[in-house]
C-alpha cells in the first residue's frame, strides 16, 4: 500500500526521468558542436580564418570589431555574411527562433545600423562588399547550419539579399539625395 509520503517521491522520480529524457532529446537535436572561438580574445584575422565554423552572432561581432579598427569595407562584407547566415539559421531551424531572434534583432540594430550607415554612403562600394559576402558564403561550408537539406531556404535568402543589392543600384541617386537631406556623408 502506498503511503502519502512515498507517493510524491515516486511522482517526482517519474517526473525527473521524463525531464531527463526530454533534455537528452533536446540535446541530441542540437547542432553538432563546432570549434568555439571567443571573439573577445581572438584577433579579427583569427576569426576570419574560422568564419565558416562560428555562430553568426560571432560574425556580427567581427563586423563591429572591424568597424572599430577602421576596416569598414571589410565590416560591410562580414556583416552581410553574418546576416545571411543568421537568417538562414532561423529559417532552417524554427525551434531556434525563440532563443535566437532577440539576439538577431539586437545585433542587427547595434551592429547593423552603423555598418549600413557607412555602407550606404557609397552604394557602389556596398554592392561590391555584398557581392563578396554572397561569393564567400557560396564558396564556404556552414558548420552551424549545414546547407544541404535546406537548399530552398538558403536560395530564398540569397535571392532576397541580391534583390536588396539590385534595389540599391536602381535607387542610387535617391539614396544619395536622402542621405544629403539627412546630413549623412556620401563618399
């Protein structure tokens, strides 16, 4: 006969087992571990060497560090590599959205705003760096979100970035005029 004292312990044991099984399943579903770089202790060149293996947030941090070092055109390229790969991570892994969307939004504002403010000051240079970002992404594997199995999502995101680039070229004069009106530098 079960006493009231043993019943809760057995329920707790069963609940704990269920939680452990759920956690194990969640961990098994996580992406394969990749080499972890600490962007705070690595040089930008060390991060660039390992860029195909890092989380897209690290690529945003890389872009911010490049901006701070005055390597602004490179920052544009790596920002767009990071943005493309972060959008791909979110598109290919809907379960990652709750965890990653707030960080993606924050990085897009804190890093993306200054990068884009600089980039749109010279549309031709920005287009060159966006093309370099697309070429780098196409030529390199993605250890965080493997490209195979999610080709449609990747193609859609790449097409979106290409359309943005094409729109920039088509609206180059308007971009310059708007920046002048807003007191922003055109290079």
